[in-house]
C-alpha cells in the first residue's frame, strides 16, 4: 500500500526543447498519521540511448492541531560551552553559619582522582583509553587481593566522568539577584535535574570585576523550580548590573564512600568471591514447605515460593554466605523482604540494617515494616542523607527521622543509633552509620533491596563497612531488570555496569536452577499483570516459569475497550512514523505525532477511569515528557505519572495502564537495552499501549519478536506491519531489512551530530 502515486500522460513521451510534461504526485495517507517520505524518480533517455535519472524527495505530514501546538518555539541551536577556566589564584570559602550537630567518630577520607587516570581518560579514542586504563590500573583477575584495586580504579573513572558531565552546565555572563543574605541564581534545566543541584552543594562564582583567578565558593541553601539561592563570604562583591561566571561543583562524597567501602577488607571471602566450595548456608530445606504458624502478612502463607524464602532467611545460621531473593516483576519481592525482617525481629538479639539504592525504595521498606510489624519510632529509624529535601520524605515517616530546620536531616548520637532494632537508609547513606561509630557486626542482618539497580561499590558501603564474620547478608532484586546507571564508557566496558547481584548470580554457587532453595529463592507468582501482558517477558526473560495470579477484577477491566486492536487482548501497538524535533538549546528530542497519540489514548480512557493516577506514561526523552505534559494540561490533566523507565522501576504499583512512547531514532542504545524493554512492559497491569516507529524498534531483535507477538495476537494498529508476517523475526531476511534502516539512521544521526548521550536518563544515583 503506497501513500504516494504518480499520474501523467502515457509513457514514454518525447520532450522537446522548450516544452514540458506535467507530473502529478498524489498523496493518500489511508487513514494513517505521521510523517511520510518517498522518492520520485524521473528516468530520461537521450537520443544516443544513454540515460540519466533525476530524483526528488516527496514528503507529507498528517496530523492535527497538536502538531501546531508543539512546533519548536525557537530553532534548535547547539548550547555554547562555557569559556575555559583559567588557573585559580584564590578561592574565597563561604562562612559556615551553623555548626554540625554531630562530629563523626570515623572521618571519611578524601580520595583524589589519580593524575594518571585523568591523563589517560582525557586523550585518545575510547579504545585507546580502554587499553591504557586496563594495562595501567586494572588487575588481570578479580580475586581477594585485587578486589580493592579493581573497584577503586573503576570508581575513580566514574567520578571523573561525573566531573566532566557537570562541566557541560557551567555558565558565563549571568546575573545574580540579591535576596537579603542570599543571592538567587537562575539555572536553566534545574527542574529536569540538568544539572542536579541539592541543598548544601557548592557553586564557584567569578565576578567579572575581580581579577581572573579569584573565585568565591557559595553554598546552596534553597533549591527552587528554576533557581538556587546561595550564600557567600561577606566580602563577596555584588552589583545588580554585574556579570558572573558560574562553575558547578560535584559533590564527591558518594564516590569517597564507595572507595572507603571497597578498600575495607572483607570479613569473609564468601561475601566478595563465593564459590560452591566456600558457600556456607546451613542445611537446605526439603521440597515440601509447610505453612508457618504465624505470619505478619497472611498472604505469604499462601505463596509457596515466598514462604520458602522467608523460612530460608529466618533459619540461616550466623555468618552465612549472602542469600539472594530473586524477585521477577510483580512477584511480591518487597513484601517477602518485609516478612523476613518482621519474623527475624521476634528474636530479641536481632538488629537489622535495611538498605536500597534509592530513597523511594528505602521509604517503601520503612512504610511496609511500620504497617506490617507495627514498629514504633523507638524501634525503627529512617536515616536520611543530610542533603535530602525535607519535602521528599513521606509524612508518615517524619516521626521516624531526625530533622533540624537549619541543618537538615541528622544522625542520632551513637547510643541512640544503637538502640534501634531496625535502621533503614539508602546504600550510600549507610556510610553515615559507620561514620557515627557503629561497629561491624552490630547488625545481625543486612538487607539490600533492589540490589540489581546499584553498582557493586555502592552496595558494598553497608556490606563491607558494617558486616562481621557473623553477619548475614540478604540481597533481593532482579538481574533481568535495569542495572546501575554508569556514565563512564570505560568503567561501563570494564565491568562496573554489572551489579553485585548479577555478578553473584552468574556464578555456579548462585545458579538460579541448580542452587534454587539453597543460595537463591526465586519468586514465581505474578500478582500484577494480565496474562497477555506477562506472556512475552515471561518467555524471553524468565523461562516461562512465572504464573499469572493477578485478580481479574483489576486485569480484565479493558478487555472490551473499543480502541483495542482485538477484544480480550489488552496490548496495543500503534505504528507511526513520526518526526524528531529539538528546540532552543536543549539536546533532548521530542516527537509531536507520538505525543498527540498519547493524548488521544488518554482521552479515550477517561470515561473508564476512576482516577487518572492509574495511568503511567513512559518515554525516554525529557523533552517528550514536557510536550506530553503540555498537551495533557490543555485537557486539564495534571496528575499522570510521566517519566523514564528508571522512574517506574522499584516503585509500588500505581498504574493500571501504561503507555510507551518510544522516540528512539537517536538513541539506538535505548532500543537495544533488553532490560529497559522488560521493565517497561512489566509495569502495566491491565492495559499496555506502545506508540512508536516499528522500523526503528525493529532494529533490535528482541523488539522485533515483541512486535511479531503483538501482530499475531491482533494488537497491531496504525501503519501496516512492515515485515512478512509469516517469516521468522530472527531470520536473515528480516534482520537485513532492519539493518538497512540502522545504516540510514546512523548516517542521519551522524549528520545531525547526535549520539543520544546528552539525553541519557539517569537513575536514582547516590542518595
């Protein structure tokens, strides 16, 4: 089915000098929308029978008023880089107004990035950097003796890349507004965390009326929507008409904490390098799992895999090797962890440290423990990073934390900290527990939830700093979902993107099949998704072991919706070839056609929804998030969750529907990331709608399989299916068609100077 056709007089026809022949190009979108492109070829034969061809592109765009509303406000221009900073002759420090309430008994060492690493990673190609870095800083093998060197080198590389990335946000020739004792600085991109600035961060500012080498270091006191308020030394010269250069300073503390951890000798070899020979987990239970007499959550007693995990964890002898709870999507992983902790607390000698990579996951653990076990503020403490905004802490956890209006969150005195049965914090903030003086072994059990989302050095902050020979370590997560976000290409290539959880599960000692029930418990019952949504990821990632158990009154509510491709199949793929756009100085892409379709689907769902909070929208680009929000505001919808895949992983179930608006022509890495696809699909409960260009998504073999699955199940809508539906999605012919598109996309991306790296969506990071 061709959208462009040509009509003319009967051909061939002779064209004499000075005459012309009209060629009419007709366009019929056949009810589809989006961007259509083709090529008109005019073949001319000369009197000597030789020929030549003239080609002309033909293009058409089909849409509605949304395309007008989303037209770029200003043409895209590459953001200008700040001027090269000269040598600093003097940096005038800010005066601290409030003395810290706590003086830590263990000081965190400042670890400078070695000059050799800076030199290697500042010159040459990536391959040259990899070779030099590996030869000079990486041990040949990872063993007990080389563990510290291996991870320290990669942390330094990641630290350096974070510094380099932050330099992109430096500013020249800006103004400051006097706000009494504070000065307000407008920071474009602040709302999108580009850059990410937190209370307590430092910012260097150079007044133009001072000599070149004199800078003032300011302290951030308030972070607003698009500005920060800073204090300086009293000698700071301010003039309303003056201009300033700005340099954002990276907070090195999260990297120093990781280095402190990996440089701490492991109390047991089986923590960092477990083998089948040194594995120590006591006697494994039999195949039959009898119900427990008392569970704090009665649902655990009805779930054999959860019950087995709880019994295994609660019966581990002191000093056991790490135990893993492998929780695929929707299987109740956090609920299982909470039941484990609740059961362990029945023993008076037990004291728990429960961690997760992000604040949201840590908050969830604390809330579930309080609700499940009825823990009081005297029993559970939610330790927060000093720089965490108070407004981010859920209200029901305020009394379980310690906050000072001027100083922010604080750590209790040592004796008080020791008195809590449970301390909940992020992996990074566990360094504060160690700094306060808690000795290794104080906690009988260390739990790390969502362990697959953090890099190994981050997970080791609680484990290596605070475990002894008698401490039990329990990890929970899913290595098939998103791993740690690593910015440094060198660190990524050399292994830092592999989480501790994934590394352990790649070892024979933690094989999910042969060691199930011994060192690994795998949860199998999915309580989230409709079977049709779960089917594809179950087959591709989980060996078809997951059992759909979500209640029908949740999963079946859209089976007769009139916008499905076919009734009783709640998965839709709307095929559209949209157009990538950018505006102003933002490197982020947006696709108006796809954003408009998202709006239409939301409007179609409104009559069936009790609340729009049941809808989640996933898109890889920040600009696309903005444009979708803009269109939804026009129809008075402001409370739908819109974000990246990373934003949705690890949260409590909040969505009954989920849209995927994938505009990925300039981020081929996004398409090829199997884990992102897995997470994106498995967030949805009752309805999954994907809007995108099949020729782009089909570049990846796994995506192509998914599109075939949707087509053959009756969920395909929009543009025609671009491949032979009877062919194998993995065969060479289908792959070669997709590969041709790859070449064209790469050529376009190269011509645009876009590689997607400026718009990567960062994860939770160190909190």
